C-alpha cells in the first residue's frame, strides 16, 4: 500500500516540482540556523537552547539508533525504476531523519513560547519537507509519520528537560522560565 501511495505521488510530478522538491528537502539547513539566530538575543536564548537540544536528541534517536535498529530498505531501492531527483541515500529509511529534525525544531519552537507568529509558517515548512521526502521517493509514508512523531517527542523532551533543570540552575535564564510554562 505504501508503494502505491508513493507511485500516486510520482504521477503528480511536474518539471517545476522536480526543481522545488529537492530544494525544499535541503531546506533542513534552516533548522540548524534557527537556534543559532535565537541564541543571539538574550530574550530568545532559551528557545534556541530548546530547539538545539531537540535537534540533537532527534539526530541521535532517528539517525543513530532507530535507523540501525529497524534497517528498513528505502523505496528507491525496492522500486529502482523511479528516476531519483537527489543522490541515492546510503543509510536506512525508517524513520525519516529530515522529517524528524524538522518536527523537532518546530515543536521546540512551539513549546518554547517565543515568536508565536513563526509557529504556523514553521509547521507548514516542516510538512513540506516531509512531503518532499515522499515526492523524492526516498521514504515511505510510515517513515515520515514516525519521523514527525519522534521529532515532536524530542521537542517536548528538550522543553521538559530545560524547564525542570537548566532554568532552575541558571539565574540569567531562570527569569524567563515562567514564560516557558505558557
């Protein structure tokens, strides 16, 4: 059934989307820049720390642990007739690391409570990255769903960790801790 979904998406291919989807997929670089940008200003430093921690946790869980435990072969290795628009990934498929990282950053942003007007655009961008992984035929739908779930979990765990530990011990951040509870 998942291959059927991917093949249906392949029937949607257009020259414009063939150019846009690899660019969107590579847009994960935004998530690495976001915590750096937020860390610059003292008022958004906690959000930068939460997002950075969420991303690191997601990379460990998705890319280092889960991919090696499940060792799921990518759809492009099952159906080699599909012309790939990106270089063939060499690691395993489950879960989607791009999707996990995107949702870890978005949920870290969401839980941190800063820049509330960034939430919806960030979520839309994360969803576009997730869809791009299907369009590019490098992940199954369940890879993307699992990546999103792991990412959200990592964002929540990073938020809870900083809420319970760091803000109690760091005077310069503790004055902002009340804002994390909203």
